[in-house]
C-alpha cells in the first residue's frame, strides 16, 4: 500500500490575512479532495495523511470532517495550542476521533526558536502520550537544537520532522543542518519525512541539487524511519505530483520502496485500522 504522509486541503475564505499570499498564484485558491483524488489515482496512492496548515482548532475540525467524508484520508495531523491550560482537555476531545493521529505546532512561524524547549508543554504532551497521539515537527534549521532538547525530554513521544527540517538547499549549505539532524537521528523515537524539499531548492529544483540532502537523511535515519510525503498543494510551487514521486522513487533504492512509500507511515501514524476500513469500503464499491 502506497501512502502520501503529508498533504493539505484548505479554503481561502478561512485564510484571510494568512499564507499563501496572492502572488503565489499556483496555490492561492481552494484545494479540496476532488482536486487531489485524480493525482492519487494516477500515481497509485492508496491513502494520505492530511496535515494542518493553520494554527486553529477550526482548521482541525475542518480536516476531521473531510476525513469522515473521504476514506482515502487515513489520518489527520491537527493543531492545539500546547501551552494553554485547556490543551489536555482539547487533546482528549480531539483524540476521540479515530483519524486524529498527530499534532503540529507551527514552530517555523513562532519568533521564539526555543518555544518547544519548555516544561510548560508537559501537561499537553502527557495527554498526547496517553491518547497515543504523535508529534509533527514543522521546523527550520535554527529550531533543531531546541527540538532535540524537547525530544530528549519525551523519549516515549513519537516525533516526525517534516520536510527534512527545510535545509538550505538553494544556497547549498549543509554542515550545521547535518550536525543538528544527526543529534536528532540518534534518538530512536525521532523519524523524518522525505517531503517539501523541492520547494526549498529555489531556482534549482532538480534531482542533482536535492540528492546530497536526501542521501544525508537516509544515512542518518535509515530507511525504516523515513516517510515519503508530497506536501501537495504547496508542491505546486516547484513541481508536479507525479514528477516528485518519480524523483523520490529514484532516490530511494528499490528494496526500501515498500517501507518509505507506505509501511513506515502506516506504522508511525498507526493507520492500519483505518486502512482496513478503506479497503473494505473499496471492495464493497
């Protein structure tokens, strides 16, 4: 089974004053399941993980409603303000939905790069562990040391780094990013997504520019802790769905395709139960 571990849906009416701006014409419109389903079918994708793109409980509810309506959405990565007093209760309520699999604070947009390294999050993280909710880390290289401290504080919390922590591919800078990622990769509960890299390549969105970074991720995390994702529709800023999938399938040795393009996401996000429901429904249809 082939899984896209990272995609988004949104309605522009819910994003007034939020990213993306009008100048990003390729993604400055509504994106809903009907837009993605033909791409999934054309590329043999059996299910997806739908990821939040607004710091909003309303956005999380919107995604869970879509997941109820579309069986291919096997899991949802939502949002809760993890430092709020009411966060544990909100997590408990959201976790009652079987497709709520992870939470993602938008760390890249928080001015304090050390925000995540704070014991104030402990009650919310305890609730996440109690309900088997994972943690998606939307970070950039300056956040990696604080994320490492957080990960060490919570060794029983499954963590996945989105988009390889957005390395500076456009400038070719790698050394500091690699060193910081190595510290995270040394922690067995930390995983990484092979996603979002094309848009970090700037004017060089080609395989040659990306390959050293992809190879570094595999050297550090191994094939059993890498999850492939499209980052669609943000991907549209740099390339097409099928081209990105084909590029990644070329990067990844064939013996690891089953893990990287499916099994790792199924295991990390505990998608097995939802997958079976999807397959049963497809058979009935």
